[in-house]
């Protein structure tokens, strides 16, 4: 079953104090500039580059990747110290949440999310990219509890985003349930890869889902194929009357042809979802 449209969520669900940086009669202070900041950062807000200031010591302690940015192991003794980090390709809202945690502005950090899954999805990406999961551990219970909310409105791709969030933040039970849903519902493209045009899931997760999908399809296909083989065998015939076995064989082949499952298909040849194939086989 395809996930519901639209492909993008209403803009109101993405509102935050970053939106206050847009031009207006009264411009607030830059939220990316922190007290005693000694390193310049570049971020992208509404398509424009914005400069901020962060504390290098706090950044180094929070992330080994940020520490490498600030103290590159390849730098020579005579090289100038790093004075700027470029975050312009990162989601600015998710980055601001991490920076506020790092600079002990936790009162400004949301304790839960509602309305849109994208902020938490983007946070998961940044925590993976910068290896800083540990700085958000105290917030994960509140952040992730609504991943199992059946009343949460889903947009295209959100089941995959929820699976990524559960995987990135170590919510094993949630990820297992969402993984089963993806195995049942995902389709395969003509090139043999799972449908994931937005590259939401990393390759290793897609590989695991695809392997589970093929194993499930193999079990489903074996149901009619084994019955067909049995009707062809004189030792395992379903009926004592040969004409009955022939009729059974012909009926099964006819039903499989209507389902586009004959001639015999291998799991990797099937583009439809497991749920669709299960429904077709159930009707044979």
C-alpha cells in the first residue's frame, strides 16, 4: 500500500524561531551566535548563508567529527588554526538544536515533536554524520515516543523516515515493527532496487529490507509452486484420478498466469509488494 500524499508537509509544521530571522521590522539576535564563541560557523537559513559563533572547546567535546574539523590530523605545525566550520549543507533547524544542547541552552531545546517528522529525521541524520548520539540521549524518550502514534498523519516517505529515526537512535522494538511494515509494503524498481527515490534509508538498511522481502516472497511463491509440482508427480498426486490432477494443474497455471506469476518467477523478478503478492496468492 502506498503511503499517503502529499509529498511535503504544510509549512506551518516547520515553524520555529529560525523563521524569525527572515527580514522584518524587528530582527532578533542571531540564534547561531553563542556566548564566548571563538569559531565562526556558516549555516543556510531560507536559502541564505548566515554566520554564527560557537565555542570550539564545547564542539570538540561533543563530537569527534567536529573535533577533527577543528584540529585536523593532517595539519602541519606551521598551518594556521581553523577559524571557521561550514555547516551550510546541513538542516539549520536540526543543527541549532544540537548546538543549543552543546552550549547548555537546554531550555530552548524541544522535549517532544508533533505535526512533522522531518525535524527528528534531520536530527537523526546529523547525529549519524557527526557521531554525537550521546548528547541527545536524555531527550530521546520524549522525542521518539510518538513514532508509534497510529494517529500521526503520515506524508510520502514518512514510514521510511520513522524507520531511519528508530535505527539512528537505537529504538530497536520500534525499528523492528517498522521494518516489518516496509518489508510488506515496499516495491522494487525495474533496476532491481527498492523504491526509495529520496534516498531516505542508507544502503545497508535497504539491503536488509530487500533480503527479508525476497525471503518472504520465496515462502509465498512456494505455496502454489509446490502444489503445482505435486499435481505433476505420480508419487505425490493430489487425486487418484489422473484427469483430476490434470485439471488441478491447469487451473493453478491459469490462476498464476492471471496473477503474472507464471512462468515461474524468482523473488528478485517481482516488482510488486509482499502484501500485494500475498493477496493474489490467497485468491488462487
